[in-house]
C-alpha cells in the first residue's frame, strides 16, 4: 500500500514513513469519575470510587492525549489488554 | 513598588473631617487669640501649591502637610503678640513658631508635635483615590492649605467598624464544586510506525493485571493512583498509591 504523504510549501513531498520513528505515548482512558471537591479532599487510601462507565463500556485509546481509537478491556491470562474496536 | 490602598473618601466623610478640622482650628484660635480662622474644601492648582512654604508632620494619627505663605510665622506671631512686623527682636517669629506648633498639637492631639520643613507634597499624595483630603485654611487673614493623608482623615472622621461574620471558609465555599477525574492506564511510549500498523481486532497488552495501576487525573494533573476493580456493575478504582502522609489524596 502506498504511504500517504504531505506536501511542503516548496512542493517537495515527505513520506510519512520518514517520521515513523517519532515516539508517541499511548494511554487508555478506562472511565471518568465525578465528585465534589469536598469529597475529593476527604478521600482516603482504600476507598473505592465508582466510574460513570459500565463494566462492559468501551475504553478510549489516547495517543499523546488525543482520542484515536476505541477498544474493549481484555484479560489475557494474567495480562491486561485492549482489543481495538474502532480506529479514527 | 509601593502598594497603596484605594480609598476615595465619601462626601459624608469629607464633610465630617472638615467639620472636625474646623472645630480643632477654632479651639486653637481661641487659645491663641487669633481671630478670623476658617476651613473649607477647595481644590488647589499646582501653581498655588508651589507658591506656599510647606511643613509636614507625621504621627500615630497619620501624616499632614501644611502649606502657608513664607512670612506667615512672623505675621502670625505679630498678630498674637500685637507687635508690628518687621519685629527686630524676633519676638513675632518666636511666637509664630510656638503658635504653629500648638496648631499641630490642637489638630493632631499630639503635645510635642512639630512641623518639619518639607517640599511640596508629591502629586500622588493629592490624588483623591489615595484617601487624602485637601483643606483650605484661613489663619488670621493668611490663606494656606492643609493636606491630610488617609490615616489622618480616619482619625478626624472615624469609619464605621468593619462588619464581621458572614464569611465561609474556602472549603465550604468551593466544597460543593464538581471535580471531574479521568481514570487512565498508561501503556508507555512506542514508535509512531508501530501505531500505524494497528488495526481493528488487534490486541494491545498493557502489562500484568495484578500490577495494573490506574492514574486519576484532573485537567492533566495527576491526583492519585489506584487499582482497577469492579463495583456494582461499574468499573471502579480502589485508592492506594498517591495519597499523602495524612492519607488524603494528593
């Protein structure tokens, strides 16, 4: 498959494979929690905070903090994983 | 950098201060037998300020600047002593100095107070926003200016006591405000080329389940960490790592 490319102002094309080495940070947003500041300040170790998302709700994959994909949490033997459901 | 309180004086305060200055001036005049004294609120141009000779006073009750014609000491002394000016013996000047010191004591209530020679008050002192008050004085036929700073005005016309109570602590003020936390699992860094190969259906491993550490963040600020658990049909976080010494979340 031909690699997509961008065109510089000068007219010369840069193949995206040339920036493939750029490091990106991947994170998985597993949920969100809404609580009052008063409650937040009173939290103690061991307390359990419920998220707004159900157990089977999709998670969002973030690339450098931006949402790029959705997936589902998986347990692969003793490993935690994410299976990609949708890509931007 | 000098920080000054913004203190425009109200009309009521200015009138009360003026009345008090006039009262104290009358007392002084009665004690020294000086007729024709008065106080009024009138502005003064820069030129008028420059024509006067200035003296200043600073005490516990504030600061003041007194601007009078250059020959006022002798004139005042001659008025009090009933001698003609010029007075070769210097009696008039001596008495005039005494009368001016007494004026300071009468107006500010400080027995040993004395006026010190000084320059024309700085323009900033004349700005109404700094709470000062410029009073035009008449002393036995001589015209002068008395500038009081905000503290001196307060001493002349005490302000109503500050209302206490009705305040809430910052915790009570903002305690009910909602905070939104994001629960994140960090998968580390990888090359962009690796991500480009990812397709739907692919599985990305994030590490051992037992060691999974969920970060709780608000506006990109990490507040704490915990373990991913389930609670009543929802994903949840058991707080563990990231609490401070008191046990509260960072």
